[in-house]
C-alpha cells in the first residue's frame, strides 16, 4: 500500500534548499492520513525527508510554483507532444530529527547528510511535529544539577492554522537572555508580554513568591494584567507608581555622571566641582553622621550669608550670625574664640541700633579662615580622591535641605578657586535651584515626604518586596505620568540600580534569584546614538546597553518591546537571543530587522506584513525553528485595546470627562 504521507519527490538540491515535484494527485492543501487531516501543500507547511538510520530531515515550504513540461509517457508514435503542468514546492531545510536510545525524538539544527534526488517528501507525522514544536530545547543546566527538571516547556501559543497543536519555548532561555518583542501598534505586543509573563509565573505554582519581573510601564497599561482591581490607583501628574502605590526615585541615587547630566554641567569648569560636592555630600553622612554633617553644612551656609551681607550688615544682626554659627559648631572640636570675640562689642547694642559693623576686615579674615577649617574637617573624614569618586557614584542618602541650599556647592572649592570660578558656580547653583523647584522632578525629591520615608537603598528596594520570601512576583513601575524629559532619567536609574545591586554579589550567588526587566516602548529611552541626543537619552541608552551586554552574567535579563526596532540601539538588539515579531509595515523596520535575524528566518519574515493581531513569527535559541504562531491571549489583558469608534459614538450617553482630564494634567484650580 502506498504511503499516504508521500506528496512528491526531490528534483533539485541547492545547498540547504530543495525543490520537490508534487504528485499529480496532490491537489488539495490538506491530505487525509491515518492521523487525520493534515496540512500537506501550503506555504509554511512542513515536509520530512528520510536519510536512513532513523534520521529525518525536516523543512518548511517557502514557495510554490507550476511549470509546463512535455509529457513523454504517452507512448504515442505521432509527432504531437502533449503538455502537462509540473508543480514544484521550494523547501528550506531546517534540521534533523533523531531518535535517542530512550526512544525520544530530538531535533537538531545541524544537517550532516542532505537528502538526495528522488527522495520522497512526506507530510510531517504528528510525533515529529511534537518533537519540533512541543519539545523545545532545554537550556542552562546547572553544573551540579541531576535530572531534567531544570527547565520547563512553556507554551506560548499554537502554530498558525493548527489550533489543536502547541508551540512551546525553553523557559530558561526565554527569560535568561534578552528577548525582543516588536510590532506595529495594535499588533499584539502588550498582549504577548502579558501572556508570556502570566504563563511564566503560573508555571511556578506556589513556589518562588518573591519579585522576579520588573516592568517599566510608560503607558500605564499593565495594571489590569497583573494587579487586582482593588489596586487601581489615582494617577496624578509627575508621579511614579509602584504596583499602584506612589513611589519615587531618590535624587541621591544619581551617580556623578548622572548629576552632571541632570544639571547640564560644563565639562571643564562645573563638572569637577559638582562631582566633588556630590561625593562630599554623600560621604559626609557616612563619616560624620547625619546630625554632625548637617551642622557643619549649616555653619558653612551661615558664614557664606554673613560674608555676602557684611558690607551693609548692622551690628545687632552680626551678633546673631555669630551666635548661630557658634551653635552649629559647638561639637565640631574647632577653636571658635578668634571668631566669636570679634562680635563681643556688637552683642550688647540695642535692637534698634542701625550702625554698620566697623571691623569688617577682621570678620572677613576670621570667617574665611573658619570656613577653610570646616572644609578640612569634612575632607579629613573622607578617603583619598579615588574613594571620593566611588562615593559620588554610590546611592547614599542626602538630606533634601542640603539640596535646597545651592551655596553649599562652594564647599568643594578652595577660597582662591572660588573667586576664579564664581561665574561658573553661579549658573550651576541657579540651575540646581531651578531643577529642584521644577515640579516635573517631584518624584526624585519626595523621598522624605512619602508615607514611609526612604533614607537608604535598602528602604527603596524593600518596596519591591526584595529581601522577602513573599512579595509581588511582578512589579510594575508606572512612569506614564512623567514628562518626556524626565522619563529617560527614571528608566536609566532603575535599570542601573538593579544591575549594580547584582554586580556586588559573590560570583557563586549571581545566578540565584534571577530578575527580568521589561522595557515597554523601549524606543522612547533606548534609542541609537545620535549627535543631537540630550544627556538623559545618552544615560538611558548606555545603561540598557550595559545590561544587554553584561546582565546575563549577573542574573539580570531584558525583554524589549517596541513598535520601531530600527529606533532601538543596535547594541541592545544585537544581544537578543530570541525574537517575537508581530506585524510590521515600515520598510525601514523590516529591512533593519532582516539584517539582524538568522538566515533561515528571513524568508518567513516576508510574511510579517500580513500577520493578524496576536500573530507573530518567533525564532531564537528558545525555539527549535522559526515559526508563525498565534499567541494565547492573556487573562486578564492589559489596558491596550483599540477603540471601537462606531460602537462608542452610537452608544455614548455621557460627555467627555473634561474635568478629570484637566485634574490629571495638574491644571485644575
């Protein structure tokens, strides 16, 4: 009995592509076999070719064509030559299916023996298709682990047109190395992200109740997919929310480079001063204690104000300055006698006295000398310059009162240099005051005003649930209420802190408790380098390029979701091990994507313009072969549904809620 699976035979072998001439009776796209009706001849259908020794080469149909040929089998001696259609399928070979000694079928992307001419082409048997789609590669086996339970076959959806089958991926590979999810708006990216994460967390069962996934949500759409309805929160302008609760990113998380970028400090004159001040401000709290540091800072500020007002200072006011400064420095161990004695004659005057201080020269000299001693006292509690730099980069608490006193920047400059760079420092201090007063940056300055104040990195990380065995597995950092200028700084700091907290772990512990950072709409803050990009965009791009290149070694991976793959840093995209491509229409995006994907997936990518919503082409090391997949819908889905204008316009009964929109914008009276 003829094998019902055979649909043709090979007539040409061209590298890893073969041509199959189809049997005349193979007219339909479907063929009925002992396993039921199966797709036989259609684009994206799979054919197998036996090469002996229990090995089967598998390929995918990429093109179909029909040609006219002479029929030489008629046996007619007449000179009439009959024509018949010759139908050919072009097949891209993908790999080999082998049977292990245990009887289990295993896919290998290597092909050591190519099928030969006249080899029969068969429809892929269900057992072979299962090995191809439902038994993904197993990745990242620990050196000391015994058994096969180190990985999990994670279902992502079903092959297009085969709802009864499954496509599964290596759980470990999908979440241990960067994954790119791209597609036009409305193509299903947010649903895919939600579906993958929901399935990944559900696969854990009751285990692993601690933070695993961190989503940078710049559109505020993932709350419904991962938070309970009770967690629905009010959205106010210029706020950050973590899992529905108001959150913040303390300004003292900024490292030296970030604070210079934030204040647009000039490289030659302002950056050195600003970095020194940032280091002194952070290290002072560690070396002297917060109270002592604040006292020294307050004394410096009072001395600077005294000197500024000295030319017109009244005698009674001068005495008040002296007493205040002495009070700040009473426990500093400094000899205040030469300074305090200069104000003895001013203390007893009547409060209505209007005489100007006459010993201004002596006060100027003594106050300047005292300022230098205070700076030395702070510096002596610091380590060498190398430690200063390291301290400036460390997330150490700085009181908000210190930030609101721009004159304190002068402490990092000697008396002689102060006059030389005063013009530069004036603009820097003005810029600092302007930034702090700018309400768009309130989420960086609310660390003392939160219900639970944040005074350390540990306080901040504990809000995610880190360090606890029970906490939200998925943390949503909602940045949707931030302005366009603020967004890159917030994204950059969150990403950098998560990486650096893992970099300090012992090498043996880096692979434990791994994390995944999801970058939603990544083209907004992880763009390619540009000559005109602002400094915030530069910081954000460099932070995520570093995670993409180095994060795997420290247990931190990325999921990059974007509408425009051509507007994502090539360094980040090049590090992605897996890709999920929804519908793309822009030629630049398609061409950019085609250049970075494996050769065997490029023909399949030709179909990327005709994919339906929720459908995608998947390929990478978490899958055996590139394939077209209909993704499972998340339950519940994110807030990313496309509007239905006809339904809304014909059924709406209430007016547009203008008041709520104005209040959310922060513009209500």
